[in-house]
C-alpha cells in the first residue's frame, strides 16, 4: 500500500505567548503600563455548583480565581486538588474560585455534555461554581491558549495575574499562586 | 504489536509541511489489516482521555483510540491506532490533544490529512 500522507500545513490552535516558561510553568504578571486591565465579563448560561449564573459584577470586593480547564486534560485534573485547597482555605476570606470548563474537542468527545462535567466535578470533589464554556466565548475573551490556565482578578475586577500549567499542593508554583491570592485578599 | 507500532514511529513515510508537526498520521498493516496510527514527535505525549480522531470531509469520524495508556489513563504509551475503515478515503482533519512534558499544559492541533491507497 502506498501512503500519500499530506500534512499540508499544521494549524496549531495555540502558540507560546509572551510569557516566561520556567519549570514547566507559563506564568506572568499582567499589567499594561502599570495599570491592570479590567477583567472581561462573561455570560455563560450553563453553570454547575451554582443556583444561578455567576456574574463578574456580583463579585466586586472579592478576589476571583478563574480556572480554565476540561475534564479530559490530565494536567488540569492533577491541578484540581490545589484549587480545592485554595477554595477551602480562602473562600471565607474573600476568594471566589470559578471553573470555566472549556472543551478541547467537538461535542462527539463528550466534553460538552453537562452530565459528564457534573460527574467530573463529583469525582474531583469540586464544589465551587463551574461554567460550561462550550462555545469558548469566555476562553476567547480572556485570550486563553492552554489547559489549564488561571486568571487572578482583584477586588476591583482587574486582571492581576495570568498563568498556565499544572501544579500541586505545596510545590513552588502552588506557593506562588497562594502568595498572590493572599496579597490580593489583603488589599 | 509493539514492534509494529515502533516501526511506525521509526518510519518516515509521511512528508510533513514546512513546519514540523507535533504528530503525524501513518498507515500500516497489522495481521493483514490496514491500520492508521498517530505518531507524536519524540517529546510529546498524546492525551488518551480524548483520543485522536479524524473528522472525515465526507462526514463521519474515525477514532484512533487503541493502544496502551499510562496508569492514570492520561496518555498513550504508544501511538494510538485503529483499523482503517475499508473503502473510505481518509481525507479530512486529524484532531489530536497532546502535551509537552516540560510545559505541564495540554493543547490541541488539527492537521489536514489525505491518505490514498
């Protein structure tokens, strides 16, 4: 059998942003001329672990950590224990953790299915709100490129830190994120 | 099986485009059956929780989900493969989720594919 394999051009959905890549992490501080930019509002309508859609303007006065993830991503699910820990330790102090569940594949892969997302939340012990971002609208608004990614928003609704990549409870990246959370909670 | 898949990795039957692709689709045979496999670049791991799929231009889907996976089922330990559907042109887009070990992130790629016998 003769193989004619034509990879005409490869279209990669993501490329390295202007971020530092150290120790496997893609983390950078986001400021524009010293002024953090406002976090874009999201308008996802399908939420889990929330009685009603969560809106950004409802969260003024709280620090918000967005986690862009998908349950089929091992890097994402291995980071979940850290996020659950953050939620447990800092929710009462003013942190709101929000998962933005963004499928990687088309619907045939099952990532768009609300029941599958619900099972993943239960499996990983996630009790904080999660939005289904099946059309990637919020992903695009935040110019996300990787699973998992993180956006830390201050009490005034401004993006202060962005990053991507798996981390684990107690490791240097975990401690860095925790330090950022604590700093913003203290503002 | 492993020898076959290893040979698929080693073979250079596919020509890629101007930029090195993170994965490539290869055709081979196994026990007299034609198969398709997705071969990653040496430093990449293919996500096993959402296995590669070829979205056929004519409609339909070919999933390439066979192959050994890691203990936590996150990654394929060998090029994922499946039997090539007989009599169907493999023309369309190959979608693959993959991870670079040194980045700790997942990303996906779509490659146009056009396999002819």
